[in-house]
């Protein structure tokens, strides 16, 4: 068995194109758009002030697109179930981060006392 035959055997074993006699058609735009949003969310630099809000917001948008794709075009319950679960998790985390980043207003006398102590 020469190098060419050995390489061909490896290619035939590990590349899926050799086992797919007929490829499925390309998915709908909503699937690709959701994947682009996931890609954009993972590319957000963590040095930004609102990094977590932007990240979770993009994840929420991507989950909505994935949910639409799973419901309207792919019609599988597992994709819908996982998308709803992931969407719920990200909405809860988004709301928590939004709540924790709010500004707290103190009455003037307490603010003066806080500034003296700090």
C-alpha cells in the first residue's frame, strides 16, 4: 500500500463527503443569520463597558432566529426545545445584568455621608 492509497483510505474514512451520496440543500436564511449573530457575539471584545449586555443581547437575538428556523423550516422539537431553554437562560441573565448595572440614587444627605465615608 503506497502513500497515495493510504491517503485515499484516510480521506474516504474521515471526510463526510465520501459518505454523503447526495447532499441536503442549503438551509434557510434564518439559520445562517442566527449563526452569524452567534459569531458576532463571540467576537465582542470583553474590554467594552457593556460587554455582557451586548453578548447576552446578541445571544437572545440568535436564539430567536434559531427558534424561528427550527419551528418554521426544520420542524424539529429538539431544536425548538433547546432554543427555548437557551433563550430563557439568556433572558434571565440579561435582566439580572441590566438590574445590577443600574444607578442607585441616594437622598442628598445620605449621598453626602457616603462621600465622607468613602
